[in-house]
C-alpha cells in the first residue's frame, strides 16, 4: 500500500522506528533516502509540522529491512504554489489552472523561454528596487504579464514600457517624458515608479492582490468593486466578479506566470539566449551625447547601446549639469576607456555639430512644421501622419489631455525631407459591426473583443467625447 500523505506525528514515529532497528542505517545516508524530485523543493532541513501536504511515501508494505523511500515534494500545483508563496497570496483555483494549461503548451513554453532569457537582465534590477522599497520581490513576474519584458511595448490605449504606464500616471510618478526621453521605457526609472504605485495601492487596500488588480484597472475600479461587494475588508477573490473582465483575468495570469517561472525546469523550459549583455555598468552624463558616438568609442554595435538605453528616443543622452542622465554601458576592456572618456567630455557645441552631421548623413535632420487641426482629426491620426508619437505631440504643444479642436495649430518636429502621409478619405464600404452595450461593459473591454478595434477608434467612429457608455447604447465598431 502506498501512503500519499502522512502526518508529522507519523513521520516522527516512523523515523524513531527506523533508528531503533537492529540494523540501523548510517545518518549520512539520509541524503539518499530524502530524494528531491522537484527543483523548487531541493532542501532536506524541512520543518516536519509543515510538510503534511508535501510528503509522499513509496512502497511501505512491510519492508522493514530497507529504509522507506519518501520524497519531500509538493505533490500538486496547489502545493507547489503554497511552497512558492512568500508575501503575495498565490491562490490556486480553476481560473489559475486554466492559465497554467495555456502557458504549458509548446507555443507558450517557447515564449516563457524568451522571458527567462530576458529576465537574467531585468529581474536583478527589479529585485534591487523592490527590496529597497519594501515591495514583495515576486511581483517582478507582473512585468511579464504587462509587457513581455519589452521596454518598447505600447498597448492599444497608449500604455508604454516594461511596466505599461499611461502618460498621466507616468507624470504623476515623476517619469520624464519629452522629445528626447520617455522614462516609461527606462528599466530603473519605471521600476521605481511601479514600486511607488504598488506601495501606495497596498497602503490603500491592505492586500497585495488588490494592489496588483488596481495596477491593471485603477484604484477607482477596485474601490467601486469593494463597495458593490458590501464587504468591509474583502480579498481580491471576494470582489473579483465586480471588476472589469481584463482584471479578472489579470491576477490569475500573474499567479500562473509565477508558477511557470518557479517550476520552469519541470516543464522543460530553459532560458533562451538574448542580445542584452548581463554584465553592465552605468555612468552619469552631463552633456548631450549621441549613442552612436558611444558605440564607436567602445567598438560595439550601436544596437547594443540602444538595447541598454531604450528610453532615449532620438539616440541622444540629453544630460545637463543640473539634470545628469544615466547611460548604461556593457562591460568594456580597459583600452576602451580613453576613447569613451573623450566622447563623454566633448563640449556640447562640438557634440551637437557631430550629431547633426551624423543624422544628416542618415537623412534624419529635424525641422518644425505647423499643422492645423481639421474636423475629425485626433492626435493619433496626426501622429501617424507625421511618423511621431502622441506623447511627442503633447510635449511639443504643452497639451495636458488628448483633446484637440478644429482650427487649432500644432507644432510638429519631423524629419526634414520626409513628407507627411497623405490624408485619406474614409471608404464608404468600410466594414463595421454594431454592438449593443451591456451592463458592466467598458470601452477597453469591448475593444479587446475585436482584434482591430481600439478605444480611440470606437470613440472617434461614434462621436464620443468621453469613455462613458451606458447599457443599451449601440456602438459602431470597425472590424477591418
């Protein structure tokens, strides 16, 4: 008979019986008896009172002449999550299992292999910042759900970077966004902002899963869900049915990713090779320094320097004496430092002349043009026309919101010689479908149901001036 579970008392009794045998086995053979079969459970010194759900005994049918073989392993996914759990509750249920099933497929295992490779660079940054700020270190896995560890990721609604900050929230947490830099893409700055937001949310709700939920849908939605639940001190699972659909999926996905990364070896997932150097060093720059010049001085590919410094939008570190900027570099041999030192200390006027010549050679010199807003135009359409970002348009024109009006004049910095895209007249046979708004629907939730839909497009196509929608409304949605 095989006993899958046994109490701590039974373990102690069995151990005493073995010690009292006429032919005792040597103590140093215990490591042969305790056979870890799970990479996340490789430890011998386990508290007996805590292992009742994790111990399985094999072949105890009266074989007193040989030591019983038993394993200190979490026997179920629920047990494995309990073993991984530190500060953030890693609840196991059907929703979490459904994501584990998806992430266990060959397609997603290849994706997670890429995440493991990238995590060798990004996770030490997260871990250091979270440790300094008191955020549970396991929340580092949330960045995989947010951006797949891609600093250039941009969502349908404009959330940007590794931690997917919206423009307004980024400014609230002191992330710099201008024509030179977008710190939402900076691993260090964005991680500090994410830690600050999560700390604020935890202080508001007293629960890390609720803080994580608010990171996805905002504190207001969480507060409304708590109010609808009628509970005074609810957990995330108590109020999840009152949250937006995306958030109901977001937390289970985070737990499932945490599980898959914690038990990667058991699923045959190994880190893929990436182009990002793991060994780096940082310097603070007080001048305008082009990344191309740094790459030449260090004799490395410019793409490597850009990978390490994704926040610099124009390929220039725009440091000043009053606001120095961080430049991350791959480890360099000593002979590279004289040339690098010369680049970092070139006077600004010479550096700007050099950069101008370089960009002109690439056809990248910039000029300012004025654009007069036409009826029906949005910042997104204008940005697309001039090959720039919405955030750039807002910075160049001091706009606090995305709202613009016909006749308004906007300043646009565009590459010289690059003509804007011609405005196109909407086709009369553009395929649309109609959608009747139901209770609990949001524009973002509706947009997620249709691959080509976005919140801004739905608002534009339906003449909506805000994101407020009501049950019973009929919306026109472009599907191609």
